[in-house]
C-alpha cells in the first residue's frame, strides 16, 4: 500500500522550514511521496497581498527538487471558487484509491479542526500528521475534538511528528527581501534566483 502525504500552504515563498518539516513528514511516516499543495489565488475580490499562484507554484516546484520523494500539485490552484481540505482529499482519494493518505497539519491549526468543512468525514478519509508549532499545545484541544483525538492517537490515524519546529517564516523572508537584507540559509538558492529574476517581494 502506498503512503502519500499532502502538505498544503501558501508557500509565499517556500522556504527551508517547509523543506525541513516535509522531510520529517516523509521520514517519520515512511512516505512514498510528500505532495506540496500551494493554495490558489483568493476567489473573492478583496484586496490581497498574496503573490500570484503561478509564481508560488513555480517556486515550490524548484524547492521540491531538494528530495526525490517531494512532488507538487496544482490541484488547489486550478479549482474555481473556495478550496476546502475535504475536497482536496476527495481528489487524491480518486487518484490513489488504495493509498494511505496523510494530511500534514500544524498543531495550531489542529485546534481549529472542528471548524473545518465536513471535518468528521475528513478525518475518516485521511490520516493526520501533526507538526508541532509554537502556540499549539494539544493540552488546549477544544471539547469538540477531545473524543476523536484520543481515539485517533490510539488507532494511529493521528501521529505527532517528532521533528523540532524550524523557526523560519515566509513573513520574515518577505520583510528581509523588501529591505534588501540577507535571506541566506532561509530559502533554496534556486528559489532565491527565481525571486530575483522576477523581482518579487521588492
């Protein structure tokens, strides 16, 4: 049975912290493939500072060259309207009907899981891998999730990754680039070259 991990994010830009957690995801769960899923452009017409999806996709593809187990999918970019995790899981479930699917989630987002669309169905259709982040202790899990969480940990359908958090943030990288400060060690050299070539974040 194939083990496939799904890693959603804006990746604006993708950085070495993303690669660090994707490697831990692949190593600790013995994944055949860890798929990066850059988010699409916002479907509603409000002001948005997110870099256009075509650039974020291209940068993520360059970053993913770092490991042969990494892949990139544009499925959240090409879909029209709001994109929900539940629908993304359905697409991969159709593509890989016999695979074990894992969804990578930060411990801070896990505390909000009960507010996600069809979350109770979602957790039956995918396993969850939790990356520990500052401000996301499982001791704070809301009452709505407590029963599921206990059962999922016991069954092994929810795993806590052991990798320590890597304190690199896309926000800090964008700030440094705006002020022409060094981002050495924070982003892949190919990604840095792409940013310079397309004059992003200036």
